[in-house]
């Protein structure tokens, strides 16, 4: 057996568990390995801590629950094996415990808690364990589908204290269903702690928000990284659905946009947005527009418009067209949820869309541009679902019509890129269309 020395012990009768002590069975060193094996078989050995020498030369083996250990000691210790119960103060964590995955540590701690409360572990509880969670500083946000079994409620506050300790958190909250209001407000319950404001760092950008009032989607990280990699030097951005600054901040901090107009109507998100602009030192390069972005009075200012609203940002398309610069146009980044049927495996790498044919009467320059566009379409089509492309073409036609009507002159729209952000639901994908919009040069 591996053990360490210098353990401080108290007699078992003092019941010193509240002082940070743990129960243990002490025996002579020559019996330590035999006792360890028997405790492991009885599932009483507490693997969180190492075996320790105690005064008098004995070795103490940590156990999970003192009452169960006391009963086991009466019924199972063989003759000749001297053994006694005691408390170890300042126990030394085992090497295994120090590198144990959080989910495994959480399961072990909950099983220990149930034993202490006189309850039994069940398959229902195993299924009810959280598989994922979000971490925001010292606060852990649990998933909606965890800890729903009735037994958990019986444990009271000690349950959340145990969960937080196992996950290395000071505060704990649990997600609920997104409320069916226009702001898609979160339904989050603070389980442990009093302050619900958190700070999250993404790609060097600091975000602070009230976790019970605002949502933070880690699934959008790939799109935020893509935005951060764009070259927007000298450009003016209009973000029609800014939230707490999910995309406004990457445009300003990393993509070097010259100025941003951030539109938001949720008062909780607005408060967080103001704090986040200041936290990242870009408040002087952003104007906040408080209210419904459909009523935005800006016109003819934007080189780039972000429409980061799902399931659809279509109500914002007329506004996006109005804010684009009339003389040069710009790029729209349109978020949308698109339903797509699952592809047969043999077709997953064979997606192609037919090239558009061009008339023999077209001049050479126009014919060349059509060939280039067809090439881009073919490359894109090789990696996207047909339903994504179909929706993108429909959106491009609709926006071309809006721009032509708005300015009383023809406009062109070109699909630059279609980005898959994440799966939103079975067979429903959150995608982003990068759509270039330019006035048609006079002939």
C-alpha cells in the first residue's frame, strides 16, 4: 500500500466531520493491503484520499461513510486483524482524485452524498446526471435536462453545494427553456450564490452579463472566430441584433472595423453591451441604438451589416438594404435556420449543382464573370446541403429586388460564402449567408 505520514487524528467518538476531518479505519501496516482490498470489495474505500500513517505506527484507510464502516467493522473484520475507527484531519488527496475528469468526480461525490443521506444510487439517477455544462468564471451553468428526478429535491441545499464543489465552482445555476417572447429571454435559476453577473473570455474578448437575464451561446464560437479573421479596416458595421455584443465586439476588436452601430431592444442585453464595450476599450467606436431595429432611422452608412437573428432575420432585410451605402453597397451576413433532409452516405461527397449556362451573345467580359461565379458556386456546392443553397439563392433574389425597388436602379447580389454554424435541432442547421450587394454600374 502507498501511504504518507504526518496525519493528525482524532478519536472516533469526537465526531469531528464538521472540522474538515474524514472517517478512516486504522490497522497495522502488515494488514493494510488486505484491509484495502476488503474495503474496495465492499465499496467503502474513499479513493479521494491516500492511505496515511497515524501516531502509534498504524495505517489509516479513508472510508466513504462512518456509519456503514462501523457496521462493516462489526460484521466483516477477520480474527487477528486489529482495526479501529478514527477521524483524519487534513487528509491528503490521492493522485487519482487530482486528475479525475470532472464528470467522474461529480458522479463519485453524488454517490457518496446519497450514501450519507441513507439513499441508494439508481439507474434513473445515472441518466439524470449532467453530461455537459457551461463554465463562466466561478459559475457553472447546468443543462436543462439534468437533476430532474424527485430524489434530488429531497437532498436540499447540500446537493448544490456538493455539485459546485465537485466541479470547482463557487456559484451554480441551471438552464430552463427559452421563454417564447420576442427577446428569446433565458429561463435560468440561480441555485447557489447571490450574484448572477458573470464574465466570460472568448478569443481574447471579455463579455460580462447577467446569466439569468441574457444568453451566451458557446455554439457560435466558430462564427465569432470567422468574424474576427475578416479584414474590415476602415469599414462601418451595422449590427441589427447586437445582444451583449457577440459579433459587434469581434468586428471592432479583431476585424478592425472603423465604427459600429449596434442595435438592441432588450434592456438587460443593453446594459451588458455597454459594459462590454467599455471592458474591451472600444466604446468610442460604437453607437448604441436602443429599440426595435425595424424602426432604425439610419440610411446609407454601412459597408457591412450583421443580421445575427435565428430562426430568421428576414424582418430585418429591408432595414439592412436601407443602411447599406447607396453608392458602393456592401456585404450582408444573414443568419438563418434551414431544414435539410439527411443525405445518403454515398451522396455526402458527391454534392454538385449544375452550372448556369450563358448565352452565346454575351460579351467576353460578362461571360468570364459568369464562368468565375459558376466556379465559386461549384466549390461551395461541394460542401453544402442543397437546401442551404436553395435558400441562399432565394434570399439573394429577394434582397436584389428590395435594393432595386429602394434605389430605383438595378442592383446585383452574389453569394460569397455559406457557413454552417451549428445544428439547431434534428435536421435543422444554423447557417450564415455572406451576400455581396452592389449597384449595377451604368452602361
